[in-house]
């Protein structure tokens, strides 16, 4: 897993390394300051998206005590549920019914990219046609939140290859790193998608009383549906729900008031020493 994460970091850093060392202010896509224009054709939005990715990768280096407590909660909660995964899945399957199957069939679509992403595109189109900046911002940040949470989910899936409940073999069966598409229970892609987008919507529209409860309820139903269908263990959906939530929260926090800070990433070479300088101000 460390090698895979290292590869992702290297790819992100290579974006900045491709910029000439003596580029003028504004030429470096990672060096800028100002207001983000939330339009699909806006350079400022895409620049902020690249910066967001780097910020997410390097976030632990800037965490304070509260952030480490949250990380401990996610990891501790996942570990605790792991010890009860088998018993929880047995209880869920023993109480499974046609009604729960019908609800799950509907709920899981809120975590299905085939339905969710076109829905975001339609909402963006509405925001574009009506010049609704908040709608455009919400949909674009929602897409970004989905992208980065899905990237994390994919890396973890390919790193561990855990057996799904319906595949048999037990909750403690892990295959280890590979590129196989089999045995990818941990974590849940549906739950990650639902929570990463729901959190952005709930945060952006927290002044409308029914939207946050509706968004989080839909995301919760997706998580429960994946257990009902024996697609994921409890620890799978908890980890992905939590990471999706915190990624969504981080992005909306960084983009508060439509302003963004500055991230500078430039290569340095003096004939003997090669290095990358990273400077962030928020």
C-alpha cells in the first residue's frame, strides 16, 4: 500500500515538476491566489482541483490534535467493527426480507456512479442556465469530492483484496496487493460515493433545514443497503462512509467564500542538487 500511495504522490508532484523553474507569476498552474470561478471552463476551478489533490495527500503533515483524534476515530471504529463483522453480517442476513431487498435496490442507486454523476451534471446545467453560483459550486465540488474519495477507495481496494460476504471464505480473508478485480470488499465504493457527495450538498445548503437530513439519510441508506445485499462488511461501509464524509468536509472548508489560497511547487537545480520546493499558504 505504501508503494501505491507513493506512486500517487509522485504523479501529483510530477505535475509541478513539469513547470519551468523560472516561470513567471501566473504561469505555474499550482501557483496562484484569488477567487475561484465555479464553471467547468474556468482555469481557476481546475487549478484549485489540482491543489486540492495535493492538499489531501499531504494533509497529515498539517493535522492538529483535533484532526488526529478524528483519524483515530475512523481507524479505531473500523478496527472495532472488524472484530464484530462476522456476527453483524449474520444478524443482517438473518433479518433480511423482501422489503429490505426492495429498499436496498432503490437506496444503492444513490451510491451508483452511473446515476449520481449524470445527476450532478444535470444540476450543474441548471445552475449554469440560471446563473446560480451556489448550485454550480456544489455540483463541481461534489464531483471533485467523488473523484478523490473514489481514488482513495480504489487504491485501498487494490491493496488489500478482502473477500466480500457473499463470496464466502470469512471476514478475515485478505488477498493482498494485486490488480485483480476480484475480492474487493474493503472499502465500499457505493458508500464512499454517497457520503462524499452528500456531505458537500449538506454543507453547501446547510441553511435549508431539510437538505442536510435528507442528504445524510440517503447516504446512510446506501451504506446499510450494501450490508443487506451482502456486498460489504460493516467495517467496509464505516471506513468508506467516514473517509467520504471527511473529504467532502475538507473540500467545502477550503473553498469557503469562493476564495482559495496559494500553493507553490517549483523544481530547483543548481548543477549539483535537484529538489522540489513546496510552499502552501491558506
